[in-house]
């Protein structure tokens, strides 16, 4: 199925007349490609770039699979509709966080990348400077460690909150069925930050109280709250409602104090209503901090906390390690064998590739590799005892993280040929949609660094220049019954009206949006090329609107481009007989105006090409 689709795509790309070197064609699903990926995985393991650990995942109990955050909709699996459970599973991770600072700093060197993409990556990496503070807990010997980026607001703190996955939450839940039920309810939110952000903020009062580090006798309640992420900071925070909207919503709901401690310079008697004050200002209601600016107050608190031995300054990143285990058949097998005695043992390089078996059945939910006894059961490469293959496969983003390097030497017996890779890379001009900003474009930047560390490449950055093109859009057509109709089956009626070509029934015309198979608002490139030719199709797509913007595919647009192509053709054809043969240069003096016009055109075309202004 995949190869048949590749054939179709190749035929269409050739039909468009694109200058592609087909001798370098590769397919990432072919063992000739993924055997090299398995080799690099083993090299990455050796170099300490990969680790295996337990992690919380979204588990669909009906389909028996892990779901990506994007596949959990309102707490349910996107296909099964079953409530998603949070489970701890053993997963493989690429240690992209080891490179968090470097990936952030190097964004400044990518001067031919769109500013927007660099900003999206910087935000995704999410560096923050903050303070870890250990609060004393009444009646307990251990302390509660919280992480905050706003230590200056400590005098406005009115509660602490811990993640439902915090070890303390689990400990307290052991004897408390209500808390257990609350934690289970939180689990149904899934693990996505976006889902957690959108959900109503709810908490469970544990009855524990922590002591305020600077106010004698003041204690604060400790909640388990659904909006605290275990994987960020320490999985615990102190809440200062006056200066954080989430904390404010939470405090209003549970009747907690709201005390402003940072106030605008000019205002007397400043109070906070339903909107938290997050702007700059001066400290107030804060004892020894009163009158300081925010930065000075942060430094003062950090200094005092560190001096008291109850915390330390800490840099945190929002970026998480890249979990690459997928419980599905379609993917590159992870070349690991699990042995009861030896643990996870890498498949010896001589035994690569680990090839997906062909004889699998999809008659039941779950990963068919799990049920393929012959494929799964092998001897441990270390001790020879019976062992089992890893049945998870790679996230397919692994495949796309280095294919550009394989193009440099598509037939090499090693993942890359260093001489070729060093000659061709980085990619001079990369093109891709903005939707790749924090996925493929970030993964590839990590992967290239990992390839450098393991000797497979010599550069840090994969793409010297990046252009994010717009999408081709078309209006949508629907019958009164709601069935989508392809543009090819639509005729123009009176004015803006449209009718079905066969039934003549009137159609509902929807706005122009990205072409998609589900809404059938697609134009077959083969139809366009057979009607108008490849030149017209290319001309229209590149010239009608700036290529970084979306293009509305319209019949009038394509016919306009077609008329222009014909005019150009006629102009040249009609003059051909009177022109000197190609390659003949007019002498300097014979036609000065023509020479000037030619050079102005060359300069203009060159500049426009380089700037993608067609
Ligand atoms: Zn063994």
C-alpha cells in the first residue's frame, strides 16, 4: 500500500517537472533505510543519549494502546471513545533535555529561519530561572519542596499545591478513599498540558499544613490540585493568588486569601478582583521586601533561602525528554532484547536489521508484535537464555529526523558517508509547514547533534535556511443532506450559486480551507496538468499569493495563469524568427536599451527568486 502510494506521488512529481535527483530516492519504511536507524540507536545508547524509564502515558483500555496527547479528546480515546487511563509504562527516551540550553542558544545562529519558528521553539524549550524552596510540614519530619519562578511573591502565598502524581499524594491517598477517587478523576484528564490548562481548576485539601518560611506562626493548607504537572519543577508549588491567574481562580473557588504584594508604582490601596496582577511594580505587604522592585526582591529571597539551607536557585526547562516507544506494528522495531537476567540488551550490530514480520494479524486490538511468538521469542545475545524482543516500535518522527542526511549518501553501507555528509550538509534551504515548528524541526536539531556526538555527521544544525510555505486551500461544497462534494463534480449556477454536476441540486458553499480528503475540497493535480499543463499549475501556485501565505485555489486564478503562460509563449514564438540564435551576445553598442532591460530583468528575477517572491 505504501509503495503503491509512493509510485503515485513519484509519477505526479515527475509530471510537475520538478528537478529531483531520483537516483537518491529512499523510503524510510524500507529495511535498507531503517537498519541504519537501528545502528544509530545502538550508537546513541552507547553514547548515553538514550535511557529507559517508567513514565506516565495515556492508556486506551479498549484499543490496548498508548495514545499521544493529541489523540485524547475530552478525556477519551479518539477511536474507542473509552475513558483514558494514566499508566506507568517502561518507555525509551531520547535525552533531548541534555541539549535544552544548547538548542535554545543556537536559535540565535539560525538567521535564515522565520522569527516565528524560532520563537515557538524558544517557548517550547521554556527556560525559567527560579527557586526551589523546602517548606516545613507540621507534624512531619520531611519537607515539601516547591519550585517557583516568583519567589518575590512569597509574602502573598496562601496555599501549597501538589500534583496528583506527587509521591506525597499517593502516600496520603493510601488511607483515604475520597482522595484516591479524586486522584483517579484527575487521571482522566490525560497527560497533555493543553488539556490540563483548559480544565476547571479543582483541588483536594489534604489537611496538611506547611509553615511560611518568613512569617512566624503562619501556616498554609496543602492541596492536591489537578493543574500541577509532576514533570515540571518539583511537582509542587506555592500559590500566590494575587499574581497568578490560575492561583487566583483556585483561591476564589476555595475561599483562600488574596493579598497583593506587587503593586503598580503609582497606585495607592491596590486590590485584586478577578484578574491577577502580573505586571511589574514595587513590593508591598512584604516586610523586608517592601519598596523593592521585582528583580531585587527575587534575589533577596533567593539569598535568604539559600543562606538558611532551605533551598537553592535552579534553572528549569519546560522541554521534556522525547519518548519514542510506540505500541504499534507500523514502525521501525526497537533493536533491544529483554532478558530476565541481563535486562535490556542491545541487538548485536551483526544481527541488524531487526525486520518487521510480514505474517501478522490485526484481528484483535493491541500490537500484533506482542502476539507473534516466533518473532518475539529469541535468545539473549549476552547469556543465551530465552528472552524476548522489545515489541514497541519507534515513533515515526525518528525516521524523519535524519532522512536529509541519508540523501547525501543514499546507498552507503553505513548510516552516513562522512565525506558526503560533510560536503552536502547542512541543508541549504529547507521547506516545510509551520506545523513542524516544535516537532520535526526540533527533533531534527537534536538528532543532528546526537549524530555529531556519535560520529555520523559533523555539524550541529541540520537546516541553514528554513521557509514555511502556506497551504493550498479551496472552498468546500456540501449537499443539503450534509454530504461533501468534490470541486470536480460542481458546476457554477447563477451568480455565486453552485450546483451538483449530475443531480443539479443546489449546494452549500463553505469557506476556503486547507485541502483535505475528509472534506473532499481537493483538486487532483493530474486533472490540472492534463487541462492546463505543468507550467500553468506551477505558475499559479507560486505567483498568485506570496508562497508563505495560504493560496485559494480558484478556477479564475488558474485560467488567469494559463492566459499569461500563453501570452508569454506567443510573444517568444512570434519573435523567434527575428532573434539571434541562443548564446549569441549582442555587441555592447548595438542595442544599449535592450542590454539595460536585460540586466534589469536579470537582477530583478534573481532577487525575487532568492526572496521567494515569484
Ligand atoms: Zn541474558
